[in-house]
C-alpha cells in the first residue's frame, strides 16, 4: 500500500517506540510540526468520491456512530454527519482540530477528558490526543470505522499495532470501511494487482473477514519522479468485518 506522504516523504520507522502496553510513541512531534507548518498535502479539499459512492451500500441506521481514527480535518466527517451519523474522530494535532471546526463554520464546545480534549458540535466530535493512548471507555461503543489515510499514515512496522489498538477500541463485530491507494508492483499480474493487498491480508485476516468491494486503476504521475511516465495505482475500497466475536 502506498504510504501517505507526510509528515516527510517517509516516516522513519526507527523513530517509533512500542511500549509493553502496546502504546506507540514516535512521530508525533513530526505530525504536530507538519500541521503547524501547513504541510498537509494529504488533506482532500472535497469529500472522497469513493466514500460517497460506496458508503450508502452499507445501509447503516440513521444515528449510528462512526469512529474516524487519525482524522485530520477531513471533510469526509462532515459528509458522514450529513448522512445522519454521530461521528467521533481522533486526531493528535490541535491545529488540525481547530482548523476543522473553524473552516466548516462550526462552534464547538471543548471539554478536557484526562489527556484528551473533546471538541464537539452537534453530531461531530473530535478527541484531540494520541490514538495509541485511547481506551474503549474513552470513546464508548462503536460498530463502524472509517479509515482513509490512517493505517497508511503509519510506517509499516507500526501498522499491526494500529490494528491491534483498533480491535481493543471497537466492538467484536465492528466493520471497517477502508480506502487504500496501492501502487502496482512491476511484475504483478492484473489478478494480483486487482486483488486483496498482501499487507491487508497479513494485518487483518486473523481477526476480520475481508471484502474487496471496488478497484479502480488510475494512471497518474509519480510525484517523486515527475519526469517518468505515469504509473498505475489501484484505488481500492475494502469492507473488513471483525469476526473476533464469533466462536
Ligand atoms: C495522513 S493524515 C490523514 C488525515 C485524514 N484521515 C484524511 O483523510 O485527511 C494522518 C493524520 O493522523 C494524525 N496522527 C498521526 N499520528 C497520530 C496519533 N498517534 N494519534 C492521533 N492522530 C495521529 C496526523 O496528525 C494526521 O492528521
């Protein structure tokens, strides 16, 4: 899977320390700096089209809660709230959280909850703090997760900790709606390129049923080598359903 290209082209995996508690501490300062310097190329100025196209097929109940890890100031949260969901994001940077509410003309109330600050306006809430420090009692019950550029914002050796933490946080039957961008390997067949990514299998197969809902191949310039011919990328929509509650 393509790594989201902030805070620097590649987050140095060695920066991360995984404590015995499972808590990861590493690149937080870089992310915070990134937001202060407005180096936020990952931010999308419009709602993700794959979200608005495929989310309705989930047929979730009006008012159901959606958890958005590593949410940034994503406009996708606005769209989810417009669909009637109660949305809770978690985001490290207070700059991102403040921008989100201000840029969308919202007037949040702020509440200190231990090491987190909860910002809330109507159906939209963001907990400002470290995802890896969250516990289930901080967020309450969630059956649905929206992940765009959250798993992939983290370096590869931290992603299994991200998934383990997600499993601790959400219900045993939760569903994760996951969007990825995958660069086709040079020698990959079409079947391989259009299938479930090997890393997704390694991360999720033990605890989740994996449904690859949609694949779109796009030829686009390589931002790191603009002189080279366009490269092919697969934009994928996954639906991952936790089966850890099943015997
Ligand atoms: C690549 S951005 C994606 C943001 C959002 N999902 C989107 O689609 O625009 C990753 C976000 O994760 C946040 N982040 C990184 N590590 C975090 C952590 N440990 N806890 C909470 N947020 C974190 C960063 O500040 C950044 O806003």
